[in-house]
């Protein structure tokens, strides 16, 4: 009788232990997924903020070239008008 009782208790304890371990493992995975998601969101916010605050050097060069081209074309227009008016 006693052996039979022990024979049922030991597998029962193993089953409960396994179920608890599976539950904890799933909870850990869920927490890790949530943390990874929050990290990705935070990274995106930081990158967006940096991109909004600072201008890249290549972008500055393009803007500067564009301004020079516009000024040159305006100066050329003024020269043509002055030449036509003289």
C-alpha cells in the first residue's frame, strides 16, 4: 500500500514540477519579448529625435550646393536684365 502511494506521489510531484517549469519558461519568454519590443521602440524614438535635431554633413553639402546654384542663376538673371536694359 505504502509503495503504491509513493509510486503515485513521485510522478505527481514530477508532473507538477514540470508544469510549473513550463509556465515560468513561458512567462520569461513573454517578458523577454516585451522588453525587446520596448527596446526597439526606444531605439526608434532616439533615432527619430537625433535625426530631427542634427543634420547630416552630406545633407548640408547638398543644401549648400543648391543655395549656390540658386544664387548663381539669380545673378545671371540680373546680369541679363541689366544688359538688356542698357
